[in-house]
């Protein structure tokens, strides 16, 4: 299927070696000495970030969905009109130079709401120092997207007082990552590697269907396939797709659907999965199902994201593509 020599040759910047240590990085950052945020009783929190930083916001939104806190995830320049001095705005830019997120941070300061920034440095660190805005500096791990667990678990520590999950839930998520690591890491390039098997199955274009609670993992999978594998990917909610997207399968393309399912999906969502599968089988459309593991919402999401991220790396290497370079993104940033 794939040998370590080929993997290291094509993945020239050794992205896979960071992923082999994702659980270790997560654990190290969670037990770090970052100061925990002195939380007031916020009823509105905004997470602002682009790309992988935006997915962190999606994940926190899923965690907080069982609380009375209103959560917005901003992937752009503008804050919601509902933001006021009693809102908490959390900005994440791993590079520190993301223009959209810097704009949000500036706007939050002008409004006078509570703010905290997470970054490796750059313009965001300078701005926070100049304007006396609290921030936490987290070291980059290879690239912004590979730094996902470093930032996520640092933020989990800092924001823990407001979260409806406890420390044992966070430890559980790390322990499950360690178990998955043994199966999907570069030391196991065998037929038992489920990420490698999935990468072999993925076509030129992948459509990712997900239930509402697992949206963050689907968005991240789409982003990782686009950045690492350099292929087109689409992510859609399974309920919504039954009202529109399902019609697209009337024509034949080099495209396949993958169903990202929760082990405890809502009963009506399970019904919809069954109907969708029946349709695909009737139309002889090849599909694949991936189920989340059991556990709290963080454990489910990070386990899926770990699997999907490594899949995108293997997909890149299997097609002879170095997963690290993102020249098209550099093209855009150079012109901003």
C-alpha cells in the first residue's frame, strides 16, 4: 500500500511526524501552566478564526451547544450586531497575521467587549501588547493546520471554567487519541491502518454528509482534503441534503459520498441515514460509512478529526503530492 520511504520522500516537510505526536502534543498543552481565564457569567461568546482556527470555533460551538450560552463562529471580518460590552470575543490566529481575524479583534476592542486572543505571534501578539489585550502565545507545530491540537487543548485549559465538560472528559479524549494513533500512525503502514484504507478509497471529489452535532469534523475533513490532498471536497448536513443535494446524484461523476455518523444520532437522523443509504444502493452509488466512537462530544469530534486529517495526508502521498505547500493560499495572502 505505502512504505515509509515513499511517505518521507513525498511528505518532504514531515507533516506526518507531527501527526504521530498529536496526542502527546495535546496532553502537553492541556497540562501547561497557561493561566485560566477569569470567567464572568457570559451569555454570548464569539469565536473568530479562519481555516483550522475557524474549525476550533466550530468545535467549541458544538461543546457549548448544550448550555444557555449563545455562540457565534465568525469566519470573516464582521462581528454580529448582537455583540456588546458583555460579550466575550475569542480570536484565534495561529500565524498571528490573519487579516480577517485581526479586523475582528480591532472591532471587538472598539466595542469594548471582553476579548482574549490565541496566537503564535505575528501582528496579533504585537497588537495585544500595544492595546493591553490579554492573549496566550502557543507555539506553532509545523504549520497552522498541523497545530490544531496544540491550540485546541491550550484553549480547553484556558476556557475550562465556562465549558460543560470536565477535566476527565478532556483526558478521555486524549486517551482515545492515543489508541487511534497506534492504528493510523506512520509506524503502521499496513492493511489495518484505517486512515490509509480510507485514503485509498477517496475519489477525485468527495461529498461528506454529517449530522448537526458532528459538523466540525466534516468541515475540518473538507478543509484538510483541500489543503493537504489538493482535491475538491464538499460537506453538507444530512437532513438538509435530502431537500436539495440528493438530486445531484442523478448525473454520473467521479465522486463518492461518505456518511459521517454518530453512535448516538437523534432517532430521526438515523431514519434519514437509512433512507439515504437505500437511495444510494438503489442507484448503485458506492458510499462509505464512518462512525464516531462513544464518549463525550469532544472525544467524538477530535477522534474523527484525527482520523480524517491523517487520511488527507495519506491521500496526498498516494497521489504523489506533498501535503504541506499551499501555493494558492499564498497567492491570495500576498495580495491582501
